[in-house]
């Protein structure tokens, strides 16, 4: 997983790759629940680059993308948003897989 470093880094990633942004934070218990399955998802959906966006470090990116709950996901292809799974609710592996399947279409 790529860790977001800056606003410019985000722009470069979105413009040049198919990316799934994972909005998360170290203190988030629901984020810790899904952490062990992320490598499996990266392997299964290897056409995507997964990018960890630290909610506390990049709160302005969260606000710009209407992400007010974590963990949340937004997918981009060719610079355009192609899917979002944004809520404050805990997410299951199956729900994340379904989101990624839909975003991949």
C-alpha cells in the first residue's frame, strides 16, 4: 500500500494510475478491523494501487471529498472518480470486494 505524502502526490497518483484511496486513522477501531484483509484485497484487485490517506494528516482532502466517516474508500481511474464507499460504518471484506468489483467495471 502506498502512503499518501502530499497533495501533489495525490494529484500525481490519481492522474497516472487506477487508485483506491483508503481514508483511515491509527486511532480508528473499525479501520484496525479491516487492516489484516487489505493485503488480500490488494492481491485480488491488483489492477488498483491502494493509497492510505491518514484522515488526521489530510483532513482537508477528506473534506474536499465529502469523507466524514472512516474507514472509507474512493476509487479513481484516469483521473475520474469511478466509485465511493463512504460512511462511518464498519465494513466487511465482502462489502469492500463488492465495491471494488463495481468500481472495476
